[in-house]
C-alpha cells in the first residue's frame, strides 16, 4: 500500500531517511538464542547428593559465564532486582536491529489522526478527551518507554518465583547450595531477563499503539502510534490506509480516555497480576531425579548440556492454585471489559463515517484470536490465554446496556470497581443490566439498603411497642 495518510511513510519509503539507516542500539552477540521457554523463566537445575564435586564448581560457573557472554554488559553488571532488565533491554534491542527514526511529518500525522478521532469520540462517550500529547514511535522508543510498566508486571512474579524456589529446597540442598545462592539468584534474574528481552523484541515490531496490550505504556495522557508497524499491518488488507490510521488513532484515544478518567483502572490490573504472583508455588520434587542423571564431567566439557538443564521446565512447573485461578478470571474479565468498551465506542463513533470500520473491527478480533500483543504478553508472563469469546461477550454487554439506558449510565459503571460486571455477568448480561437500570448497582448500595432496612425494622418495632402500651392503658 502506498497511500498512507497524513505523511505516514511506507516500509520502502527511504528517500529521506538515509541518514537514519543503519542506526542500531543493539547490544550485539547472540544471547537471544537458546533462552528458556515462556512457561519457565527460571528453568535451571541444581543437583545435590554429591552429584557435583565442590572442587569443580568454579570451573562449572566459569562455563555458565561464557554461555551468557553474548548478552553484553547486562550480565556482568547484574542488578539488585529479581529480573535483570539490562539483559532484557540488550536482547530486545538486538532483536529489533536497525531502526528508522521518525520524521516530523509522521509526528504531525499522528496528531492529525488523533485530533480527528477525538472529535468523533466526543459523541459516543461522556468521558472527555484524555490525550494532551501525541507522538510517533519507533520500536526502540516503545521499548524504552514501556520498561517501567514491565517492571511493575514482572517483579512480583519473579520475586515470588525466587522466594518459592528458595523456601522449597530441601534443607540438605540448601546446605549444599548455601555459598552459591547469590550466584543462583543472579542467574535466575538473567534467565527471566532473557525471556523478557526475547518477548519484548518480538512485541516491539508488532504493537500498533501504546495501548495495544490492554495497558497504557506511554507517559500519562500521551497518544502514540507506531507508523512502521501500522504500515506492515496495512499490507494485504486492501483497505484505504487513511481509514486504517484514523481507526487505530480512535482506539488509542478511547483507551486513554478510559485510563485517564478511571484512575484506579491501571493499578487494578497490576494488582491482579500481583495477586496471581502471590499464589505461585513450584513443585521441586523433581530435583532429586534430575540430579541423579547429571554427569559432572559432561557439565564441565559440554556447555550445551548446562543450557539444556537450565532450559528444562519439567521439574519447576508452577502449580496453579484456586486463588490464582480466581485472579486469572478477574484479570481476563477486566481486560475483556476494557477491550469491549473500546470496541463499542470506536465502532459507534466511526461506523457512519469510515466505511471500513466493520472490516477493521473484525480484523482486530481475528488478530486477538490468533495471538496479538495482549495475548502474547499475558500468555508469556503468567500463562493466561485470553479468550476471544470473553471479548465478544463484553462488547455485547456494553452495547445492550447502552441500548437499554444511555451513555451516562453506561460510562458511570466505571465509577467504582464494585460497579463493574464480573464473569457471571458476562454470561448473564440481562441480569446485570436489570440491576444497573433498577438502581441496585453495587455492594455499597446493598450495604446502604441493609442499613436502611435495619432502621426501618427498629422503627416498626418501636411503633409496635407503643401501640401495645396504648392498648394496655385503654384496657
């Protein structure tokens, strides 16, 4: 496609970019290869029972250091947290490779698209515009600006994983490993950093906006589009590029309206991930079996065997508890409600103005179903598969509530976490809508009603006593 609007440049438009070509912030090396699988950020084994001669440990860990040498200075500098974010950033930049800096015309293009979308969104929501600044980002811009949020998402999970592995080791294993626990902690942080870096490197080339994963990753009230990814997304759609850009700008603007005017929303999402993390438990029962088959000489002479053991997830598979399942359900429902609201508002705002709105909405649904950025993110971090059915049900609930009431009632549901529908309400939207329209919209209201009932009962009892006293006097 070569009709990208507002000055967006297609992937082969390089006439005025020669000066930026070849710019590469990667750390170099091949450390992105051979990392652990997404279900096991801490997939390294540790033997006990005499499987490894302590006199050979220095040579063993020298081999480990060589294995991670491709990760650049991040491995050497380490870090005080549970995840080595320097390794993550280095590997992500390496995977992104050379990037083309944004031009002024692309920044103007984003501003124009957002400005138009905001005018149309005003008619379909009571929430005022939340964007005060716009920007066009490269993949590296996205990586650097999103890192603070990744820390908030990853630290609770990594900390709990490390804590569980520490407390779950048998006492004899702790005695054997005691002098090495600091090294093991650094290695675990590096392994998680490796996994995170690989994931971020992939996401950086796929995300279309700053809210594409369901969370705002840009600074507050900043609307962002990623022109290079949008150009790739537009290829093969056979739709007007101008309509694609305005559609994506409207989605970004709708997300930011919601997160700007529902201040508890982002923190609620992060807190739910933390609730999930607190329940992480790892079965370390396979440690002895793994240690039994370790040949220390092979470890010293074959670094590939070390990597194989470190990447093995079988003995460290987290056990999902009922509390975690409940947290996952709440997280999935909340993400579905956000996406469903955005889909409805954008469809209503653009449907009569942009002919391709329905087709683009369906394209976004298929993108989610096949594993878009949001699905990749939460599947990698916590093993949660977002179900497209939930998103469709959420959009249908918001539409039905709008039809049965008005925009003020619908958007007012976001006023407090207790007002939002839960997973059962997605299965029975009619019951939820009846409660909202009838005025019984929260547990807070239930508590007030119960208090009023108690006062009424007390007054009635007092009245009955007075009536009884009067009857006795008359008698």
